């Protein structure tokens, strides 16, 4: 499945949820077929989502940092 198709699937999920949906970074990364959330992967995913009309809050970079902190507390 292409990034555009995946992004459109997420858009439909957001619409079905009434306009807002919370998704773990890991789930989003896996849906886009990425094994790691590199800078390039973040850019590609955010671009596809924005083109599909899905805004991301917080950014994937910020969400990834928060996700890592929760999994691996200092």
C-alpha cells in the first residue's frame, strides 16, 4: 500500500471518529511500513498525511520523543 493510500485510510479513521483521533507513533510507523522513524520517514509520512488533509499534533518528531521516553524512562 502506498503512503497516499495509508494516509487516506487514516483520514477516513479521523472522520469516522468525529474529527479527532489519537494514534501511537508505533502504530502509525507500522502502518506506513517503516521499521524506524528516521528523519526521512517522518518527512514522508507527515507529507502524505498533510496531502490527505490530516494534521498531526504534536509533530511526529515530538511524538516520537515522548513515545521513547515513556518506553525507556531514565
